[in-house]
């Protein structure tokens, strides 16, 4: 269905110019594409010429494409670029991508993918073109069966405007306003008579253009000034009427965008032509002959049916038939609107339509003009709808004043007052006064129940509002109950197709996302979008809300590129409809920050979160839950992205203070905030304080919900993590099992949250050295995650790395590498090869390769990680320090101690800038540096570093005991090497005591301590005690490692040495031979230990007087050493030669 919006055709006097600013102009493919999209495209390579061109363009709409290397110029020349209609930023290198938001710049989007960029550009060109269409379109399909009360289209606007303009008085003031407009354009003033309106219109091109442009732009100010003439014109056209069938032919010009719109109705693709296309119209209609037979004038609301379009090489013919469907659709719209509120007048409904079309400012202007002339009956509705316009534009205080005037009016009845009460509730809700809003919603519902049946749409509206309040309270079950009731009523009332059904689906989706029920969300969103597309254009707020939710789903699925593209579309819509400081803009910007944070761009996301906070503080005059959330986002980024728990803690304390001050009854939010504080304390290793905070949160949640409520899960998980960090594994497991029980009662067996608990249980089982069970839990988690995220996800990567780490810690390096590489494969599909998200994969793989003594390969991976992090983070960022520590560890294992020392010292310098002096990373690196100095035989220097670490640890609580055991062992090693055996034994025994009491499941560490004590006892010639400790040390690896493990071979060596010292050569030979077998069969590349084993076997055989056999082993040892020279073996080779010569 088509209605003529402008009376004659009107050339578009505002054209779009695309300016492409690229420094070297090497963009041939883009040039072709841009020239196909728009006729007027200019290219600049110099900033000055680009700016000059912009300044010289006064009337055109400028679309500026600017490339990444000149983005900074936007802000530095803000006074120039803020007059640009649309700015598109393109990054040629994805790894350099950085999002930019500026309140004064209309940045449509930031792109590095051409498909997203071209799509956004084409969408904006189309939207501009549609503003100047001469025709509006309406698909009459199913209109008689559907409720049209929320329909929003130019078609309906034109139909209602035709009637609404006649409600203004046709008086001398109106005529004077009209003549004032005429005088602006006409040189001579002619006497105007109402009966001459048609001739005036036909004979004055200025009047045709003025009316056309005013109608196209819905310029209420201008149309009000012309109300006298328009009323005359409509009245004249109505009189000129008879039933005579005629066919009219007319040639017009259509823009290619408008013609394309016609052809889309016929599924015809528009070829690229000149900007304006010659089109012939064939119109069948009924009309009376005019005095001027060459002029035919249709009324504003004349409606045509599009019959067909014919095209050949010479011309295009569009066949139309004038029909009465426009009046029928308008009447249906009015009937459906009155079904909601009975006594609304045409002007009030017209203003409501403009609100539904997002034309809030024009609606307000119309109502303000109508207020001058209205009757008293309309007054409360005028106030109400003016309030609606203020509400939608974020002017909440002004909206409340209007609603208060409406509710206090003696002309509003009790039944209709419920609508206003609900509106007041929405203002209070937006102001963060949720409990006050709840009271108003309940008042409205009470009134509605008196006047309407239980399945009426108004009842559904109130139930929906109440459900949203429960959502803000984080009482999701109650929220869903109310929202589902609202949906059921709306589906019955509107027969399954109406915008309010889409709103219900959208609101339910918000709750389901918080519950991570993404499949259900997708179903609801798909259905909601199919409804809204039937009602609204692509740049409507409701479409934006649905795009936002779709972007949110993609974000949670970690499909970041597509998510960012959708959210940028939303931001463009919101900025065009709202002010840059509006809440919807802030909300959209927050989501972009979430995406960038998810992509590892923590500095960028932090800046965006801070921009949002500034917008919200300016938008709200007092504390607000949205400000609390903005603070939490900043704190979260500081904690998990910037690794700054101290600053994060300060921010979380601020948000908690605001909650306790303004939302004291919102215990769920307070408990959630307490959890964040606990997380910051836990990251500072202040475990007791963290537990105290978590338990406070848990008690609050148990009282607010119930002891078995699903909302307790995060707190229980945090307590479990903290107990695990304290090595209280069994207690941690109890909390983890409680979590799993709650989840299994509330969720389906394949819910993603259950997978996280399986992973936590797997980690705890690994700590208990129950590796088989640990892997089983992780595999269960992996199965759920692959089902939920078939395209890959960070949770899958984390699980694969958990499994890989278990294998690594069991020295099953090939299996570990397999899982680490699977994790890397997923990441590489999602991110470019030099993205920060890949660095943790590189580090994990490097650690395994280092353990396999493939040091060069290990360093390649670790140095790739270091290079990427150095490029993306400040030079003193802790992530760089972490990476340096991994590099140093590999260099240490490679025995390149000087380079390892340099990397460790770089790392500790960064840590000391970022962390307090007692941070675990500082302590760990003090020990690392001490260990390197020890290997360099710089014992006194090494002792200084270890003693610094020990002094810090002795001031800490029992949570530092395990780290202290490591330090005590290091100090014991130094005294051992200095032959200070008593001191050495003292520190070893202290370390062993800690291990056995506080780290009893760490069999490897206990075994190491037993071996170290045995070594000192051996050196003290206390062979009996030494052998007892060695026996204990050997028994532990046999229980947790395969019999081929190198650690078993080392223990066998030690036991052989002791028996050798006791002159028990048969036994020493047996231990040495067992060790040699392990080395030869499983660690042949460890030539030094193979050679030593041969030497030890040979020495024992000689002592047993088996000289010939003994010499074979000695010669074999010598051969291995000579083929694999080592500075550390030079002296030993000489000694070996002497032994051989002596025996010979």
C-alpha cells in the first residue's frame, strides 16, 4: 500500500558526500566499492585539504572515512569534525584496533573488517535517503487480524496528520501565521481566499517545496504555521470528488534508493544508475476534471496499491491503483488504540503515534501547540504524553512534573489514572527508586483489576513492570513468574503478534541471560525480532534494544567481532535518537567496554568504563544502581585485567558504601559486592579476611533467599577457592559439593554453570593427587562446554589447559602438549596471531617444552608471548613481569644462569612497582634470584635474597607456610653447599615439618625434603640414618609416578651412594643398575646421568673385583662424556681416567 507523502516530486537539495581520508591513497578496491554506493566520493591524502573541503561544504551531509593512523586528528580538530554527519574509522591491521567514543563526534563505528564497514556505510546512506522519499509504504497483509495500536510508520503518520491538522482553529491567527510564512518566500503579497488553496499550491513552486519538505521532515513548527492553508487545501480536495474512472500518466524522478524500495516489493534488484531515475507512473483512479486539465492533485492521504513494475532499456513503468485501504487501516488503528484507552481524541492519538515513531520532540511540539487550543477533556492526556516525550528523551524530572499534573487533573477518571500511575512508576524506576516504583505499579494494578478482566493488556503491563522490579532485586524466580504471566496474557489478548509480546520476550531474555540459559534466549529474541520488524524501521529504539540483546548473547558466546558490530549499530541508533549523555548511550557504551575487556584490551575497556561512569554521574543527580554497576565494572577490570587488587578494593568499597547508603534492603546486591571485595582480598593473599567477607555475604544470601538457593553458588565457589588456596582441600571440596548439589537441583544436567563446578572439583582432586578423578571431572566439564559453545569459548580453553596441566605435573608431557595445543587452536580461530589472548597458551606450551628440555622451542613460544605483551601493555605491567618469570625459568632449566638472572631481575623490578613488598610474586622472585645465584656458586648473595623472602614470610599468617617451606629448603641447600651441615639440617627439618603438617598431599615436595636431609646425613657419614630417609624418599615417588620417572632414578642413585659409602657394594650395584636401566630406556637424551650411572656401576663392580666388567662401564662413561663435553665434567673426566688407569 502506498500513500503520496509530497504533492509534486521534490528534488533532494541535500546530498551525501563521502570523504575518504587515507594518507597514501592505496585503496583501489575500496574506491570502486564506494563509488558504487554513492555518486559523490572524494579522496584526500592531506589533512589540511580534507579539513578545507569539509569547511567549504555547507549543505551536504558529509560521511567521513578516516584510517587508523589519523584517528588522533579527530579529537585535536574537534571543532571541524563535529560538523561531520557520520564518521567511520577503519583499521587496516586488526591487531591495532582500538575503539573510540567521543560525545561531540558522531562516530558510527570503528572497523577492521570490510564487510562490517560496507554494511554500516550502506545502512547510513539508505537511512538518509529514506528521509527524502516521496512515497511511504505499508504492507496491508494481515492488518485486519492484527492489533495495530503500536504500529509505527510514515504511512499512518500521513493518514492521521490529514485529520489531526483540522483540529486546530481555522481563525485569523492561523491565517496570519500562514501569511507570515508566505511573506518569507513571496515578493508580492496577494490576497488569499480559502477556495483558492489548490490554485495557490499549483502556481507556487516555493509553496510546493515548503510543504513537501515539512512533511518529509515532519517539521511540526512549520506545519503548524501552515495549518490554515493545509486545512483549506484538504477541504478543497475533499469537495473536488466524483466517481469517474480515469487513467493518469505522469513522468517523475525517483532517487535510486526510492526506486529500489519500490522494486523490493516486486523482488527486483536495482541496477546502479545515476542518482535520479526517470520513472513513468500509470495511475488508475476516480476524480473530477480540474479547470486546468494538465494538473492533477491528490490529497495528502491518498493511498495507492502497487500493481506491478515494468522495465526495459528505455524506461521504467510503475502501475498504481488508487484505493481506500488507507482509510480502513487508519480506522483499524484508531479502533485498536481505543481498545486500550477509550476516550483518546485524534490529536492525542496522533501525538502517541509520533512517540511510537521515536519522534518525541515533534510530538511534544504538536502537543504544546494543541494545548493552546484544546478542550479541558484532553488536558490530562496532553500532560501525560508530553511527559512521555520527556521520559523517552531522558528528562526524568520534567516527565514527572507532567505526570503529576495529569494525575491531579479533575478531568482524568480513576480507570485512566492507572496509566499515569504506571508512568510515574517508570520514572521512579529509571531514577533507581525501585521500591517507590513498585508501590506505584501496585497501585496501578489494583485499579486495573477493578475495571478490566484478568487477561486484559493493562494487567499484563503492570505485571511486566512489577517483574522488572523483582529483576532489579535479583529475585529472578519471582521476576520470571511475573514476566511469564504478562507474556501469557499478551499472547492471548493480541493473538500472538504484537510489539508488547516482543517486549515481554525481551524482558524475559534479560533474566535468562543472567541465568546463562542462552539457547532459550536465542529462541525468545528471534521471535521478538520477527515481530518488531513488522512494526518498526531498522533505526527504531525497539529494534536497537533487540540488537543489543543479540549482541549480548554473542558476547557471552565470545563471538566478539559480530557482537561489537551489532553493538556499534545500536550505539549509532541511540546517538541519533537520544542525546550523547542519555542512559541508553551509556548502557551501549558499557557493553562495548565488556567486549573489549573480553578481547583482552583492558586499558581500553577501563577508559570506556570511566567514560560511562562520568556520563552516569552527570545523568543522575544522586546515588543510583547503575553507578554502582559502573564502579563494579571499573573494579573488575582493575582486579582481573590490570592486576591491581589494591585499587580494585578501593573501588569496590565505594560501590558497597553507595549500596548500603541508598539500597540497604537490597541484600543480594550487597552480598554480590561483598564477594567482589573478597575476591580483591583473596588476590592479595589475605585469605582469612576474604573468608570473613565471603561468610558475611553467604549469611546475607541465606537470609535473603534460602540456604539452597541458586544465587548462593558464586559465594560458595569463592569460599571453596579460598580454602583451596589455604591448602584446606577437604573443606574446599565440601563447599564445592554443596554448590554442585544446588546447581543440579536448579539446572538441567548440561547447564554451563555445572561445568564450572566440575572444573573446580577437578582442580581440588588434582590437589589431592587423585589425578584420574580430576581428569574425569574436567572431561565432564569439557563435554558440557563443547555442547554450549560449539564454536569455541574461553571456558573450553581453560578446561583443556586444566587437563594439560595435570598431565604436565605427572610428567606426561606429550599428553599435556596435546591439550595445550587444542586450547591454542581454538584461540587462534578467534584472534589474530599476535593477539594478547594467545599469550597464555604460548606460555603453557613453553613450560612443557622446557620440561622436555626442548629449550629453544620453549623460548620461541615464551618470547612470542613476551613480544606481544610488551607491544600491548605498558612496560611496567605485571603481565610482562609474569612472562619474564616464565622465560627466566626456562633459561634456568637450560643452565644459562646469567640470562635467567637478568630476566628475573627485570620481573622483580616491575613487581616492586606494582605490588606491596609482601606480595607473593615478589617473594617468589626473591627466591628465584637466590636460586640462580646459588647455581652460580654465589652463596652469600643467594642467602641474602632467600633471607629477605623468609623475613617477609615469617610476618605473614599460616597461608604463607607452604611458600616458607620452599624458602627454608633454598637456605638449607646453600648451607649444604657451604658444608655447614648442622645449619642445613635445621632448615631442611623446618621445611619438612611444614610439608608434612600443612602440605601433606604434596608428595613430590616431601620426597625432595627427605632426599635433601639424606644427602646431608650422607655427607656427615651418618649412613644408616641417611639410608632411612632415602628409603622414605623413594617410597613416595613410587606411589605417584611411573617406575620410569627420573625422580625414582635419582633416588636410586642416592641410595646407591649410601650403600657404597657403607661398603655394601652388592646393594650399591643393584641400586645403580636400576637407575641406569631407567635412564637408558626412558631418558637416553640425558647423557650426563646415563654416563654417571655407568661410572657408578663400574665403580661398584671394581669394588667387587669384577675388573673387566667394571672397566667396560668406566670406558663407556668416559666415551659418553667425551662425546658430550661439559665444563662441569672436566675434572670428573680426569678422575675417571685415573680410576681406569689404576684398575688397569
